[in-house]
């Protein structure tokens, strides 16, 4: 059974992307339309549905017109976030820091102060994360902005502009909240209201030759010495994980009494190299946000969702309102969680909506929040596969059919392969026909099909069959992450496998030799995922080898060499004539480049055969100054024809992509 089918549609993904962009723009321009909690729900839902969406990598919004533009010294990247104790424990155990700095996560507007020889020269808003508005004249009116430092500092200082709660209550209660007011005032051309704003700082970066600090602890002390207001900071030892969790609970209880708004804590490795914290997703820093809205309900029954080989429990609960929606179904993630909660039919439970496509049961509810049921019943687990009848296996983490020949598993894997590789000529109906006829049961069977065989199937014919076979047998070199994702390991997609490949497991041989313990040590992977990968590789080993032996599919070697397309990105729009988009993307990746799904700042080229059209991608490319090239020009770039005519030797990357 599918869960909330509406969420799985392309339309829902497009809707989420549009909403997030709209709300980001209103937030960064000072008039947020929804709460942070509501925004997090949209963000987490999109992340669950489309983890590779370009919207998730865009920070901030376009700069507001009317102010000069300026580039940041400190890129305003995003950070990972968690909202419950178990997720934080997982992060802390993998980080294994000797000590932590824990700071209030301020809920205001980001601002960067830029200094030359200790003197303030610019104050720049977040903007798009790379370029923002220069509001120096307004910043000089704020409390906490130091215009002259005590040392010859070259670099940037980052902080959060806030409006104190008492000031909001006494002078600006007509504004929706303190954050909206702070955003609005700091961008006013006349600067009115900026005198009531306060800058609280938490980061700094040196661009000059003199180093003033080497780690997070030194940096905080240096900021204090220079006279900046500092975000509330506590230090904890590396073994104080439970104390940090308790501290977060303590602050959550009294945050309404604080003089300004916060929405969680930021935890950093105290002694880490500060450059690590400026990566796009810094691994040694995390936002530990306050819990989102919780509702309490009663479990009435359990349904078992079947996806591939896995059986996932879904709780049917009494209807409750949660984050503006009516909820009647809640995920339990896997059978192990169901057991660990001690859940029964009739149990009163806490339900949250965080990071899931559908709401999630967090725990049994505290005593007394709802009247207890007169009687509770034990939950009955399914014992046999609904398709092949095999006894289900339960490894304590998931319930699944262990039969590697189970028709349900095999069909799902074929469908996943076709989807991941974007084999558009083979639709779901044809896959089912091939499967039901027993001609195609494994992935490698696809590559032994003949035109005559395929022509016999309904609504095919010789011409259509020949086209399918021709495209199917075209040799393809796949990145290792794509190859593995196509084999349908439960919950393991291309994004997860890219993390594994980036961690050094960049060949099939290395992957097969990896243990669960070794993979679990990779940041962002848990034991469940590591176990799924190891078991999946073992179970599908023969099928992988047979697929590679077909001679059609091969795994592209990963190299650290400076390939011709290293650092170059492409986006494709419209129909291509000589090759499909999937093949074009693979060619780019094989040469060290990257393929984007949308036009974003920093994109190298938009490839289209209709460069003068008014499509959204063409318009965006023109707005951002992204070069638009045709299909033939793209192919010429790949082959290096134009460069080879001018250069007798191998051109440098700078020459190749002028």
C-alpha cells in the first residue's frame, strides 16, 4: 500500500520547491509568512521526496534591490539539523569530539561585518549566501557593531541581527514578530529602527597574514576581547552528551523568558579546524533544534506497507491536528522501532511531523495526557510473504522476505533499475509484461532481449521493438553510486551511495570488502543503512556480475585527476537530438563534470536546442548570466574539437573553458 500518494508525485515536489522559494524570499526580505517550524516541515518533506533537489542547496534569497552588492568573506552555508535526542546522539558518537561548544541558535537576520586593518569597511546581508546587500550605514547604528578593532584584523565577523523582545513589545508590536522586524529595519533605506537592533556574533574568519585564532574556543574568546556581543556559549566535555541533551531541554523550558528569540542550539567541536566548519555541510557542527509540535493520539490498528522485500509498519490512529493538517496515519519506520516502543493496539502515543513524508510516532505519551484505553492488544506481525509465501525474516531492525527469488522483490528491482537509469523506452506496463512472461526476471535479462522477442509483446511491433533494443544495448558507463542505487537496496539511493563513494569506497571491489562496522563509521550513515548495503551487495552479487558481463553496462572509474570537465557544471533543457539527457549527463560525469537539474547561480552552461525560447530555464540563465549553448556546441566541448585545433598539446582547464 502506498503512503499518501499525493506526496510521491512530481507535482508535489514542484509545489514544495515553489513554496520554499517563495517563503525564503519573504523571510530574507523581512516579511516571513510562516513560522520556522512550518518551514522546516516543508523543507524536510522535500528532502524526503527529492533529496537532490537544487532548492535544498540554495542558501538565502536574491539580494534586495536598492543597496550596493558585495561578496561575503565567510560563505553563509547551511548546516545539518536534528530535532530529537536520538539523532543528536548518533551525530555526537560519530563526531567523537574531546569537547563541545554549545551556543544559542539565534532567530534573527544574518549579517557579516568586513574589516580591513581593524576598521569596519562593509556590513553585508545574507543575500544568496555568496553575495548580499551592503548596508554599512544601517549597521553602524546598531548596538554590538564594533567599527574599530583593537588589532590590525583583515577578514569577516558574522553575527545575527535581533530585535530584543521588550523593544518589540514597547515600540513595534504591530510587526508579526521580532525576526520580521529585524529583517525589515536593517534593509530600510532611511535606516529608521536600526538604532533598536542588536548584533550578536558567533563566527570570524581571517583573510590577512596575521592569525588571531586557530579553533572555535580561541575564536569566541577573541570576539569577546574585541568588544563584540557573543551568543550564549557553554562548554561540555566529549563524554557529556546526555548533559547537552538535558541543557537543551532546560533552555527550551525557559526560552520564552530570554530577552531575544532562539530556536535551538548550535553544537560545535571545540577544537576542530575552523575551516571544516565552512564546508557546504560542516560535519563537526550541527543545529540541535527545539522539538516541533507534538500531538497525542491512540493507536487503533497497524497496517503493513510492502515495498520490495520490506514490510514497514504504519499506525492507524485517532485523527489529530498536527502542523495545520489532520493526521490519521503515522510511520513507525521499521519493526525494530515498533518493538522498542513497547507499542500495542490502544496505546496512547506522541506524534510529531519532522523529517518524514508522513507523521511519525515518537514515543509512548506521558501518563495522563489522554484517558487510557480499557484494554490493550498485542500487535500481530505478518509471518509469511504475501506473494511467495516464504516465512518472513526479522533481523531486529526490519521485517522482510528473505527469498531472493520472490517475484515482488524481483519486479520492484527491475522497476527501480529502469527508473534510476532513466530508460524511457521501457515503461512500467512493458516491464510487467516481460516479467509476467518470465522472459525478464533479473536486470541482466534485459540485455539479452532480441527485437523479434520484443516485437511479440502487446502494442510493440518490429519498428518499436528495434528502437527499444537499440537504445537498451547502447553501451553505458555508470558512476558507481548510480549502479548500486539501481539494485534497489531498501532505503539506499544515489545520494547515500555518493557519501559511501566519497568516503573512499570507490570501486565495487572495495564496497564488497567493506564491513558493517566500517561503513557505519561514515558520517551520515547509520547501522541500519550500513547493514542494508552489506547484505544487499552479498545478495545481488551474482546479478551485478551478470549485468556487467553483458558488456552493455560498465562502472566508470573514479579518478582524482583534473579531468577536462572538473569544476564545470551543465543543465539540460528541452529535447536533445543525438542522445538522451541521461546519456548526456553520464558523458559529463565521466569527464569529471557535474549535471544539475535546474539553472542555479554558478552553473557553467545551459544546453538547449531552443536558446531563444521563453522557458523558465532560459529566462533564469539570462538573468544569472549563464552561457546558453546548443547541443552540437556541447558535443564539441566534450570532444575538445575547438581546443585541439588551437592547441598542439593538452589545454589547461583555464584555456579549455574560457
